[in-house]
């Protein structure tokens, strides 16, 4: 009898968990970077589907859209002025830091869910940056370096959080706009959309888009990556040639 009761509870929980499903789509899955590229944005569209037995929730829904760019190895160094020069002191390594990170929400994230859930599920910009796996923890000594990384990336427009970045067009349909500055690096970008109601996660989806170089910029990037020695020598020769040419043109006899 007890086993049957447990099975019924588990079945009910599974049914409740699948009461709402989330369908999302991107306006573009491939963004091309050319010589005239000055940044762009990608729209995320989403729809909430409910089964026949589920009625609309009285409190409504919330969404959090988290966009992560390609990972990169970063080192944040503390500098100290010693007389007329600056010298490096301590440093903190971030082996897998996203080159781009944005969080778009339908309301302030503190109103959407609890701090415990945010930390556990790594929801929100601060929760991601302060997560134990974002860098090595050193008993609190790493906090200033995490804050410095966030500050530097935010100034570059690459780490951002917009508490009104997602908008519900109807109670079940929403839209969010992902800003991509000109400094956003090429690569694969993951877009995770999380659906909330009453501070509880109901559903998640994961999709992605690609930021790629095209034309002359693509060829230069290919040569610089795969023929680095030849690229370096050619760059040096071009610089020497133009230096000599400028000297000839502007030389005074």
C-alpha cells in the first residue's frame, strides 16, 4: 500500500511538472560579420503551451533568457603603482569564462525567484559569475577578481543584465531582444530560456546561433590563425614598406 502511494505521488509530480511546455525560436541562427558590421540584435520568440487539464496561473509567468558566448581563457591581474611604473601583483585565472554573457528578464530577477534557487541553478549574471565553477575559489580572495572581470566586461558591453529585456506580448507569448555589440567575438552562442511561475522553474529550452566572419575579414582571420608565422612576416613587411614610402614622400631635401 505504501509503495502504491509513493508511485501515485511520483506520477502526480511528473504530470504536474509537464503541465507547461516552452517553445522558443530565434529570428536568426547565423549572423555575418563584414567590414560594415557595427553590431546587431537577435530576437527570441517564445510560446507557453499548457495541456488540457492545466488552467492559466493567476500570478502569470516570468522568463529569464541567458545568452553565453564562446568560452575564453582570461587572467585578471591586480596592479600596484610603484613610483612612476605599475607592477603586477596577484592574479586570478578564469579558464572557461564566456566572452559574452547577457541575462534578459521579464521582471527584476529578485522578484522572479529566490536567491537560493538562483545560486543553485546559476540564474542571473551575478549567480553565474559567483558560481564555484566560474573560477577557483580562494576563501573569498577571488571575489575582488570576479567583480573586476564583471566590471571590465560590462564596460565593453559584453556582460549585461536587463531586467526588462523580455516582454510578454500576451499572457502566453513573449519576446526578447539579444544585443550584440561590434566587440562580440565570433563563435557559437547558446541561448537558454527558463520559464518561471510562483518562483518555481516550470520549463527550459536551449538553442543557439552563430556569429561568423565573412569576406575579406574571414580570409584574414583564417590566415592569422592557420598561417601565423607567414601572417606575422607579411604584416611586418607591409609596415616596413609603408614606413619607407612615407619617408620618401615626406622627405625634405
